[in-house]
C-alpha cells in the first residue's frame, strides 16, 4: 500500500507539472514567441484551481474513501496533461489545458494519498509519510532526464505524451492493484487520532491552524518559483541544459533525503523544533543562487539545501494536520492547509518569471526568498505542544 502511494504521488499532479514546465518553456518560447512570465501564468492557473479544489477533494476522500478519488483523479490528470500536445500558437490554448489540469488533478496528490498513510501508520507515521512523499523525489530524479531526452529526440509535443504515460500506464495500474484503506482491526493501536479529531470549523477557529497555514504559504512561495525556474537559473550561471538536468536530479535527491530524515525525526521530537533549522538553511542557498558565478559545486550545494527543506515542509503539512487536528475530518483540514501550499506554489513561479523578464535575472526575488524562509520557520515555533485529542477541544482563538 505504501509503495502504491509512493508511485501514485510520483506520477500525479504534485510533481509532474513542476518538474517539466521549466524544460518546456524554452521550447514554447522558440515555437510561439511566448514570454517566460506569460507561460509561468499557466502553472499559476493550475495552482490556484488546485488550491481551491483541495478541500473539496479532501472531503470526497473522507466520505467515499481515498482510493477511488485518488485513482480517478490520476487517470484524468494523465489525459489532461497529454492534451498539451494539441495546443496551438495562441497562448489561450496553453492556458485552457492548465485549467483542465487544475480541475481534475488535485486528487492525485498527497491530499488523498496521505489520508491512507495516516490511517495505516501511527508510531512511525512521520517516516511513512516521508516514504510516501519520496514519490516527488523519484519524479525529480526520473522526469528531468526523461523529458530532456523526449524533447531532443521527438520534439516537445510528443514529449508531453511520453510524460502523460507515467500516470496512465504506471501510477494507475499499481494503485488499482495495491491501494486500500485498513479495516477497523488493522488500524494501529494507540492511534486515538484515527477516530478522534476536530471539525474543519473548529480547526479554523484555532490560532495554530493559521500559524501552520501562514508558515506553509511563506516557505512554499519562496521555494516554488525557484524550483520551476531552476533550469533557467542554472543557465544564467553559464551551464548547458544537460547540467540543468543534473541540478534537478540533485534537487530530487535532496528532497528524498529531507523527507526520510525529517520523517524519522518527527516520530521522535517536537515537529517545529525539527523543522526550524531545516527551513532556515534555504536562506543560505538562495544567496548562492543569486548572481551568475560559474561554479557548479556552489549551485549544486544550494540546490541540495533547497530540496532538503522542501522535503521537510511536505512531510510537515500532513504530520501537523494529523497531530494537531486528528483524522476525523483529516481530508477537509489537510485540503485547507494544502491550499496555502498550492496557492503559494502557483503564484510564486509567475512572480519569479516576471522578475526575470524585467531585470534579466532572478537575483532580487532570490534574496527576498531568504527572508520568507526564515519567517516561515520562526512561525512554527509558536505552535505549542500537541493536543490531547481524547479531551474536549477548546479552540485557541487568534489574538
């Protein structure tokens, strides 16, 4: 089941668009003359729609089960992504496909798959979530060289079909075979949160909900655009596309490492204390990425620090949602928290792209991102201890 969740996440709408658009944008710019800022708006459209629909898909998973919601979304996402092969010279056709991806894809993300993992695991929940989220790391390792090869060998239209085959021919069959929710007697002993928890209305009256929401938004805004535009950032340092693919692989490896290490530590220590140093490290990384020094080791090191922090943050969303608010209405609550991640990840690439179009570099945005990383890390330290979900829940109102 955990393997199926890992593969489902790897081939779903969480990593696939973000690991491919950076390689498709130069091809579309040459083919149609579109600007990087205009093309980045496509991922913004997708992200905003996905953010708004995340609570809806989460509620559907709570009501109907995560498996049917996740697999239906995964199949529809693959078909929608294949539609990029049909776009014309008018940029509205490009945007129309992103609308379609946004409408159907969010159910193929951790919004649904993390519910399954949380139901099966308790004592090692953090590690299990980290293993599930290794799917995005796997995507970051496999997709950049695959899309680079597909574009060079067959052109950007066919390359979209190659990538669309991943959810349709890999993720969907594995999920149909292996995914299921645990029966009552199979749920882990000691997991009070598996049946207890607050409602979404109670959660949104709790100061801790909005602290987590704000922290996720700040960190995702800082990181999202850097990830999408990493191939172009690497190019501005004087390296060819092959080196950009290498950097994206390093990014994927570091995300994988961050998820496993953070997941292991979350099971043993207070989550905000674990994540504070991890989320501060990218402030150093973006300082290395600013400028154009042709030093591959520095760029690779900065990419590793960014990816490590991204891995930690993704673990944190699912872990904090379950520990502070329980599993009774997990899908709805996680969907709302995921909205912060999706919105920030959607807007950030457009802002990075606009800065690139105006200034010719990403330097000013990268330096601003340093402050966002630090602010997001500091917010988490105000959360306090995990609540006892067996006791009546009294909302902690914002002052």
